[in-house]
């Protein structure tokens, strides 16, 4: 089922120096398919599939905000917020 919810998203982007990255956390409203996201919410430290709906949606939103290529955005964790 396609739905939307509020999440804390941890991600990394390239840093100012070559070979470095910077990590950030942002609160975001995310559109997702419940069957794709349930695994991440139930079991911590699961590897996030970059081609699932929620991953693509988050990376597209971050690309628009940060003006960097999608390939430079790595999602680390997704935490559901009440």
C-alpha cells in the first residue's frame, strides 16, 4: 500500500575535501510502500535498497535541496517518528 509518514533520515554526501563525506539527519515526510519499508522499521541496521520507492523519493528530495547528483547521496538509516 502506498502511504506517507514522518521519518528521521540519516544520509551522507561528499565532503569539501576529496575522498571525504559528511553525515546529516533530517526530518522528512516520506512517500513509501508499506511492504518495502516494514523490514527497515522492524529490524535495525538493515541495508537499504536504493531502488525502493522510499529511497528514490528521499534521494530525489535531497537532490533538489542540495543540488548534487543522486549518485552522491547515500541513505544510512530511516527512523519512524510519531
